[in-house]
C-alpha cells in the first residue's frame, strides 16, 4: 500500500525511471529513448515521433527493422516448435537449412558452422577451437580491438582501461599494433590464433591495408597459427561485400559472425573447416556445448535475412550508398570519413564537439552514436535497405546538427 501511496503522491514513474529501477545498468547515463515500434529504417516513440535509425542497433538490422520476410519466418517457425534439445543432438530443419545457406556463400574451406547465441560466444568458441586444434596456448589480438565482454573475449580486447578492473584474465594473450607490418613477427610457433576484426569497429572504423592483410595471412600460414577474422560487425553485406575479408583476397581459418546475421534475432556462429571443427567433438566428447545455440526461431530468421540480402541485391547497392554519404556529408568541421560501405566513421574535432552533435541529431529525429575507443567520431551504419532519399534526409540532419 505504501508503494501505491507514494506513486499517488509523486506520480507514476516514467519509462526512463522504470528502466533505471530494476534493469541492471550498463552506464550511468543510458540514452533512455522509449521506442514503441520499429519498421524499415525508422523507430517510433509512443507519441508517434519517428527516428531515422543510422546505426541499425549497432550493425544488427541489416535488412531493416521487422522485415516482412523475417517476421513471417519467425511466425512460421514459432507455430512448429521452439527449443527442443541442446545444440547438435537433434535434426532441426532451420539449423540445417541456415548452415547450408552460409556454406554456399563462403569459401569451400569454411564449411562447418557452429551456432551460438552472440558474438562474444562465437569468440569464446573460437578460442577453445584454436587451442584444441593447435595444442598451443598463445593468443594475439590488436590495439583497440573489441571482441566482446565475456572473460575470454575481454582478454583479447585492445584497451587496458576496460580490461584492468577484471584482472586476472586469460594468460598468454598479447596485443600488437594494428596495421603495422613489423609487429607481425610477434606471431610465432607458440601462437594458437590471431584474432582480428577484418575492419575494426569500436576503434572508430579502421580499415587495414591490402599489404598488411596479405602479410598477416602469410605469417599465420608460416607459423601454423590460425587466423580468426571477426566479422561480427562488418559481415553480411555491410562493407559492400557479403563478408569483408573478400576485399582483401584472403580466407581465414575461422570466421566469427553475429549481429546482422539474424535479422534482429539473437544468433552468432564460428565457422571453420569440417576437419578443424571435428577436434571439438572428441577428447573430450562435447568439448564445446551450448543449450540455446542455433535456436530454431533465430535460425529461421537468419535464413530469411540472408535470403533477403541476396534477393534484394542489398550488397550490390552498398557502394553507391557509401558514395552518396561521402558526397553529402560535406560540413567544414568534418575532418575525415573513414570506412568501407555502410560502415563509416565521421571524424570531428573532439568529444566536446561530437556529443552535443549526437544529442541534436537525436532531438531532430536521427539516431547515431560514437565508438567505444574513439569518442570523437560519429557512427554511420544504417540498415542496408536505406534509400537515397533517406540518406539525403540523414545527411541534412547531421550537417545541421554539427553547425548548431
């Protein structure tokens, strides 16, 4: 009764207040937008105000919010069954179909898909696979790398400020400089795997050189270290190729996927050759296991999502959309536009200039963001379905928001 009396005296709590009341926080100042529904590239609050989503839930909604074919696939699967058994024990048609589809768009050596629930889980699985397959324990990643927040993934993070409070992490992990050829000599016969975001995300969108990527592939092959490419942000068409490693004419030993993989549903995967992946199935049996990995509804959504990307030729449309963004984002305060395809960073002077601009964008109906390890650049990663007119609308709001 006291609680109801206090609500009567003080008024009902707002949705933002309720967010802070019982949900575990990730920061002291969440954006706190109340979104009631979403469709295509737009999100809507309870009063009907619409926001153009320029970050796609951090590179998740590649085919837009609630694409009809994805929603239909979810509904059809929900009418059949939900969870049945831990991953890998039963024949579940959505898993089989989606794995077949993925293999059909990947190099022949990447033919065995292990489904998990998220990007971090894909990283964890790849760490175990690399250690088991090579019999080695050394892991190498890169400065300002972001691979997730779980213990193993955090061990590969390239930023000490975020890692230090959680020490001790995995031993024998070593961070080297991104895009520096001389640092590749750190890869040795003791290295189980090298983890690299094909295009770095939270570093503020950093694209490596062709020479660096070729040299990295060569060095891993020479030493027997496995090359693990993290395409959790940059996969599924975002860069103008189905997978970003295609830009560099190399093939990883292990590929990590998530985010844009599920059309808005939670799913991830680590993918390798059948021979490599088989090492997890023996000595011991069930060397890696997940209860909900490859959930049938998520796999059905992922299958529909990949079909939409292919049928609507979304990958082919990305380069022209990138050109339009680069042409129209012409404010004098923009110092650089980095990236590839619809994975771009708009570099401003510093965070004092950037954060007010982001706030003004949101006020003016456009959702954008910054980067974890680059707080002076604005994120541009919209759904791949964004139209020319919507790009023009977005660029007008950004230019105006920077000016004010």
